[in-house]
């Protein structure tokens, strides 16, 4: 670990030279966001991304699950993990019964003195496409990206950040920062576009999913996910109802009501697991945003996405 510590110290020194802005999304006005390759980060998260770029070695059999923060990460991790391990575990033996999904699908983070990454790897990132380690892109490994309609994502992100923060940023202040791109891993629209364009250019390596589609037609989306990850459901499995069993087990309500997700803490992030389960609804933004806020985000969304052929059902 000594060499890792030396590398991390060099990264920390480099971060200090990057453009920065004070930003209360952190919950601390004395901790700025730093800009790197066009996106904004808390410093300790940027350390991880820069370390990954220098040291992470991907293999062709790896599967990377990428999401913006609060873009359905917890759910996608659970669905993907349950899908690829369905021949190892069932509803009574799954590690998801005793671990939040973030601990089953580990982030591609900083080096750990306790373990060596497994190959093949099922790993999770919030990293923008442009900042993924080059070894991921060169390896030809699978990348699954799931995003969420911007208004709902913003509201979910605001609630989550406030739950972790000492200084509580107001909805109005957070909204202004979000629209300016000054949010965790933001600008959000550029985060989505990076993976959307990659999915068009490399459809065999990058699968682009929407949270809303996953909610509305979970079984169909899970079958698509399984096919892409190289472990499709067989006709026999479908006849036996295994897709529905998996979908029901990984449903938001079932996972939220597991004891581990009501009282436990994430081993990876030291965060209360219940914070990962708030509502998970489509359209919760209606309970928080004014009409003017709605129209502003919708206008930005249309300007950013329409010419690229990417649409969201922003009326719901």
C-alpha cells in the first residue's frame, strides 16, 4: 500500500491545481467542487476516479454498471447481481438478503489492503463516460448505463445530499446549481449524453437504459439486461417464471423492507442503508418543483437531447 499512498498523494496535489468552486451540494461550504474533464466532483470522489484512470485494469469479461448519482443505482445493482448469480443463489440464499446492493456490486474505487478485485468483475461507477479508465474502453468489456428523467433525478439527489449533510442546502439553491451543471458528477445532461452517444457508436459494448422504462416494464428490461450481459434467460427459465421471481425479489418494496435495508449500514460507504430507499417513484418532482422550475429543466433537457435523438416523457 505504500506505493498506492504515494500515488494518492500526487493525485491530491494535482487536484489542488484544478478549477474549483464553493458549492453547498457538499453540505459543507468550506469544501469546494473541483472540475476535471468537464465535470464537477467532491475531492475524495475525484481521487477515486483519477486513481482508476491510472491503475484499474479491465478484462473483456468484466461488466461495468454506470449510473449518475441517484439514477437508479441501488436497483440496477440488485437486478444485475441477481441476474448474473441466479444459478448460485436463490431468494433464500442471496447475499442481497444481508447486504445492500452497493456491497454486492462493489464500486471501482481506491485500492484496498484487504482484497484483490475478482475477475470477471461486476463493478459500479458514477464516472462520466469521458473519464472512464482507458482500459475499460480498450478491453471491450460490457458497460450498462441507466439514467433517469432529469426532474426526478434532481429531487432524489437533493434529498440524498441533504440526508448526508451538516449544512442543508435549500431546494432553490440546489436547483440553481443543478441547472448550471454544478451538481455531483454534473453537468447531468452531459453525463447522460456521453453514454448515449457511446451506446449508438458501440451498441455491442454499451447498453443504455432508462429508469422509467425499467419501472414500467421491468421483466422485459431485465431480459434485455441479461441478454446483453451474456447470461440470457433460457426458454425453460421463462416458462418456470424465473424472470418474475427475480423481478419480484428485486422490487423496490421488497428490498426496502428487508431488515438489512431498514437497520443496516453500507460496508463500503458507511451510510445507513435506508437512505438508499426513499420513494423510487416516477413523477415525484411534482411534489417539489414549481411550474417555473419544471419548465426550466424541461427546456434544458429539450435543448440538450432532442438533436441527439434522446427523449424522455417529460409530461409525466
